[in-house]
C-alpha cells in the first residue's frame, strides 16, 4: 500500500494554509493527514488547520528542508503506521523553506516506495508580487516556483485585470501557463492535486543546494496573557511593518476580550478577522514575527508590543514571553 503526498510550498504569507485548509474541508472522500512546519516557536498554522481536521502533525520551530528533515521522515513513517492509515498526506512547508531539497528527499527510492510525491504545489501571492516585483529576482521565490508541478495564484481578487495580466506575462517566463491555476477556481484542490492513477514519474531536480532558512530569516514569537488595546496594537504594527516580511497570530482586544481575532501581516498589508474558536481561544495574544536577518531590532519590537497590552486594573509590567530564533 502506498500513500500519496502533496507538498505545498510558497513564500511567506502566500496563502499556503488557506489552500491546505480547503483540501481538508473538501477531501473528496479521502482521509487526509496534514504535516505543518511553522518557522517559529508558536504553531499558528497548525492551530488553524486543526479546526478542519484532527489529523494535523506539527513540526515545530524550524525549516523542514534543513534541520527538521529527519523529523519529517520519521513523521511520515509514523503516519503510514496509523490505524486506519490516511489515504493521502499533505505537507505544508514554512514560507522560509526552499522545497527543492525536500523534493529530493521524497524522491529517495525507499521513501517514494511508501509515500510517493504526487504533486509539488507552490502558492503565489498575486497582490504581494504586484506590490513587490523584486520577488521575481529572489532566489528563494524562484526555487519555490521551479520546484512546483503546479503554481496556484492566490489573492487575484486584490489585483485589477491589467495588473493580473502583467503578472501572468512575467510568470510565463518561469512556468508554462497551463501549470498556473487560480486558487478560486471551481475545481477542488484535492481532486486537482491527487490523481486517481499512479503518481507521476519524476526525475530528481538539479540545482544548487538551498540556503538554510535560518541563515536568511529570523523569527521572534511574542505572547501576552492579557488582551491588548486595539489602537496601541495598530500603532505598534504600523511601526514594525516596514521591517517585517510576515507576522501572524491570534489577538484578543480589550473592547472584546472574549472574541479572539486572527491577525495577519504580509508586506505592508495587514488584516484582522474573527478567529474560529478552538485551540487558539486562550485569551491574550500570541504572535510570530519574521524578518530578514539583522533587519529588525527585536528588543524594540517587544517593547512596542508590550506597550499595547492592557495593564488595567493592575499596574504592573505586562505578562509576556519572547522567543527569538
């Protein structure tokens, strides 16, 4: 018995978790296990996905293309021994990961015999690419696209028709048009990425060894047991945004302390929407910040976020934990 694997990659904040969530919610009759790798000490993405499936395994605090690759292989071995075993496995890599090396590992004959790589998918954020065309020259972004069998263009509703046409024209330099699909099309991603037949025959990709994520990026997690003041939090985010690549987490605000909110920042675009209750509904705040190494003053970031914490009715320093990697 073999269990096919779909690998989902993409730059920081591209929309990988949204795509994996859609696969878990529309499994097309399959029992799907998800393996999630957050680049940070707080597993925000794993918490989000556990609301759609109880078959979520988290590889914490690192990059599965580098230091955690052995953990990934052990996790796959554990999954195939489950009773009943899953019908399929989805692996979501960190946005800081170069998937080329993990594709090579999944093509190892021993691994491939049990968990064959069915499709490598890279999610591309259309809005972020339009705002930051320099990404086209980014080695990590290029490797993520080159490693993909299919590229999924996400957030196309945030780009006008002319801008989207221009993006597609440039993307055509990197990938054939028929290999680029819209995230919002009618076809279930599960049906698109998992075939009914034998997995495609592959040849290991060639190229230079990927740069380790922790050589280029660094991450800091911040948490508070108390809610934060909305205006102060927005001010802190505005100060930090120019130095961040990505931020995400769950926050509760003083005006609605019982309503957790999902906060996401990609480039200069921030959103705050209601979070589903469940593992994340713990009150206070939990954030992960990701930046290019040496770009952000982490102590200053912690001070700004500390200042947003509600300290009423007690006048004491906010209760928080900071982890830096």
